[in-house]
């Protein structure tokens, strides 16, 4: 059954369609230009007056990240590639064993991280490359908001690694498969997604555990609110937001539940400045939701394929969305 969202305010007429003709792995803004990271080989720069494809890999693109000035991608060709706002790109590294580049991240001062096999790598802003062999294959990478510190999710927990320090990484342990990792904007909390439909977290200062459950499916998308007070997540038929305002984070607190639907939430993206989020659903619908009171605006009606990517520009004036079947678009607010 399709969710028609009858009675909800709609701004779907503001969409500028983008014919990506391929699934979008991610969508990021470089300046005012939305860039669709396609599943195969290329980035699609969807400018207001023209669209162009830039081939950056020789095969599938498996991971992407941005800092607003550049996009780093990893592919099954074993390459790590940096692309700038002009579409100029360079290979940062090529895995000597031609292993897939499963995960990438961008950090402070121009640092780049990636993983291949059981090894995580960091290239510093001086071009030095450091490596760390994780206890098992890394399943997620995230830089801390301050300092050169990389969180590496793997089986049975997370390693917190300082690439510039000759010391063993700090371990945050919890049994099971940890498949993604994120740190709160203030650096006080670390959260992982699990193979099971749940999240696990730690208060970094003392290692206090946080268990966050209640999902119907594995959490594959999350986003911090502009003020860092909430972590919005997918994995249910509504957006689940965990509160992180206090010193204990979500410990002992109930999550906020917004935008229930007949289809599952598959992608979330918080507005960069306002208490608003975008939610993409398995039926292709996109909603804008106000965190404070749950008010909704229909941004895209249900389509023929799930939403696979959402991305805001830095000002929060434009939202781009990508879909599994390539029927993507850009919404100007």
C-alpha cells in the first residue's frame, strides 16, 4: 500500500528532476553544486545550468565521504580518490593487493582515512600514511571532531586510534558485530550500529555503556541534529531520535518517534542549521520533519524505488535525493 500522506503540506512541485540513470551511493554538496555518487564509476555534478559525469573509478564505488570542499571515494578497483568542486580528481592511494576499499572518512586538517582487508589507513595533511591492523575487518570509520583520532568499528567493539602516537589504541568492547560508527559533535559519545537491529554506545570519558534498541531492521543511516542534541536514525517505520543533550546521553531516556509511515525509513539527514530533518523511505517518499513538534512537509511522493541518499547544502536551502533506480532530484526550499 502506498502512503499518500493526505492532508500534509506538499512542496513536491519545487523538485528539479535529475536523471542519474544509476543508483546513488551518496549525495553531497560541493559549494552550491549537488554531486551524486553513483554506484558505478562516476560522480554526477548536477549544476543548475548543466550536468556532467566525472569517471573517478574503474568499477563500483563502495564508499564516499565529504567535508564540503572535496569528496573522497573508495572502490572495488582498490583506489582511494579525492575529487574537488571543479571535478578535478586524484588518486590518494591504490591498495597494493587490489583489495576493495570498503570505508572512507575525512578528518581535520585534510586527513583521509580508508580501510582495505583488516587494515585501516590514515594519510595526514603532510602526506604521511599510517596503518593499523584491526582485530577484524573494519566495518566503519569516523574521525573524532577534534584532534587526529580515528574510531574503527570491528567485531566485538571499537578501536580509538591516534595515528600520530606510538601507542596501542584504546578499546571500547561489546560483544557482537559492529557495522558502523559515529561520534557526537561534541566528542563525548560514540555510537555503533550492530548486526542486530540495535545501536550500542559509550560515554567516552568513562566507557559507560548505552544500549539503544526497538528497531525492526538494522540501522543503516543516521545523522546528528544541528545542535548535536539528537541522533536521528533509520531502521523502523518511523524516525527514531535518541536524545544526547545531558551528561548521560540517552541512558534512562526514551527516544523521540517521528514521521510514522507504512514504509520503512531507510535514509535520514538532519538540516545543517535548523531543528529539521529529511527522511527517505523504502517506497521512495521523502518527508521534511520538524524535530520540535513533528510537523511534516511532503518533499517527494512515493515512487518506484527506495530512496538511497539524502544531502543538504551547507546553508540548508537545498536538499538533494538519490534513489535506487536513478530517478533523483533536487529540492530548493
